[in-house]
C-alpha cells in the first residue's frame, strides 16, 4: 500500500460510518470489485419506503394479484 493510500485510510477512520462506507464503495468500484450503486430518484425512494412500510404491516399481494400483473405483461 502506498503512503498516500495509507494516509487516506487513516483520514477515513475519523469519519462517520456511513461516509466510510461511501468511500469504501468508491474504492471498490475503482478497483473493479463492485458495480456502481443505483441512485434512486426522490419518487423511487418514496415508493420504496411505502413498500417497506406495507411489508412491515404484513400487507402483501395475493397470488391472484401477482398473476394479474404477470398476465398484463404477457408472461
């Protein structure tokens, strides 16, 4: 490991965990070890939050509803 990379890692240790994870993802991406993250739009984040809340309440689609969605797509 180069001196500069050691210095960068040391500086990252002082950052909050979520920033450390951001840096780790960037390093892994640059090293070709990880795919770039998918950036969600504000609308997508809201939809995901609503879906997680519904799942937490145990609200899931019925088998019939799932079949209807697949049929609409021709599958």
